[in-house]
C-alpha cells in the first residue's frame, strides 16, 4: 500500500463482536480484525469497545507502514 492511499473505516457492531477494517476506494481491505462486543452493563462500555476497535485499526496501520520502511 502506498503512503498516499486513501482509506475509510468500516465498522460492524454486532451483538457478539465488533468487526472493523480499513478499505480503499477499490474495496480492497488493508487491515481487518474483530473483537468481542461488551454487552453487559452500561452502554458506555459498548461504546468503549467500539472506540478501542477503531484505535486498534490505526495502530495496526501505523505498525504496518513502519515495517515496510
């Protein structure tokens, strides 16, 4: 992936998991992962799981770019 490739975040918030990915304009998935969804307790815990999932995408992308240098 070129450093100038434009990516969008895709998030699938389900009852049991949060799936996320970084996708380019051609539909190619550059980074993807999933983690369990927090369904017990307050809604803020579920939102925290989604926020952590998004942050993990950026960390994975940065690590990938550093490895390719």
